[in-house]
């Protein structure tokens, strides 16, 4: 189970993702559900993850302060004495959370050396260490080196020099073993070389680090479909759709897989969905 359960309002997902990635870069596993609308469904998966997580980070925003289930999740963390609250915006916090020191991340721009983010990490670390969990962190210099190699690898990839791209992506993940994007990018380079098993391995590592990365599931589905493993490809596309119900490439990939499997009714249904999403809402 994850070190951190992150409670937030789904509409804030794009704002929250940099925070998740920054926490993961510290070496912690983070569970943040992007498949179920907060405030609508309290299912067994969320409850199990919430109970099992060692620390609960609640992200307060103008939307989440009014979300019933975000409040409920935060209350569980408070009751277990493992709650670390942060605020992305200036908000009036609900009772009893207005009596708890909340870390202000309204001006945070993603810098791991930022004082407010450092306070958040210190709070999480105290809770985890109290439970005997110690994590070796990636040094800031190593993270900078990893991102430099990843960026150069992307340039090599765009130039179709996949060998040099793989070399740089490998250096990136060696410098920062929690760098999910570099694993996914290396998987893409392996895919272009038709090294599908290596691609699948890298996509799986990216998913292990960030289980909510719909793109990694789609890419792994593409690699599995290329190998003829249609059932598992369909599973990956379906997971991507659960994460992002409006993801056109996921529906398209699943439709192609159904078509290749001669499951034409399902293929047509997914192709119809691709058309609907591509056209957008009608007036």
C-alpha cells in the first residue's frame, strides 16, 4: 500500500499532479484516485487505500473545501493522527480543520527546494518515520541531472536517434529512479525499435511509480497489441479510460484491439465514442 493517500477534488487534478510528482520524487509512493469523482462515490477501493496509507495529505482548494468526501477523508487522517493539510488557494477551511496548521502552497511553482514544499516534506517524513518508514531521497543535484538527460533524450528521440535517446533516458533513471516520465520515454524509444518486451517493462515501471498515468497504460497497450497480446492490451486501454473517460487514444486503441479480435460490436461502440469525443459537444 502507498505511503501517502492524497485527498483532493478531481476537478483540481491538473493542479495537483505536480504535487504528486514532487512527492514521488522524494521516494514516497502516492495513491491519488483519478478514476472516481470525489464527493460522488465512496467505494471499497478508496476506503481500503485510506486505511492502509501511512500518511494522509489533504489538498484544500476552493472546490475541495465543499467536497463532502474530501472532508471525510481528511477527518480519517486527523483521527489517525497522520494528516498533513496543504492549501493551493486562499480558502476558509471547514471546522475542525481551521484549527490545524496548514501549509500554504498557493505560490509554489514545483520547486523541490521551496520552503513551503520543504515544510510539507518534513511533515510527511515525521509521520512516516514515526511508523518506522525511512526513504533514501534523490538529491536535488541528481534530479537536475536526471531532467537534463531526459530533455536531451527527448531531442534525440525527436531526431529519430533512438539509441542515443535510450542512453540518455537510462542515465536519467539512474540519477532519479523515481522518474516515471523518463521510464515512459525510454519505453517509447524501445517501442520505436520494435523492442516490445523492453518497452512493456519500462511502461510497467512508469505505472508502478505513477499508477494514474493514463498515457503509460495506453503505450503499454500499444506494445502489447503489437505483440498480438490483445486481451492484455484491452485491459490497459480500459484502465486508461477509467482514469480519463474522455481519452480518445485509449478508445481508439481498444477499438483496434477489439477489431483485430473480431469483436466487432465492441469495436464499433468504441469507434463511435471516438467520433463523439472528436466532434465535441453539439450546440
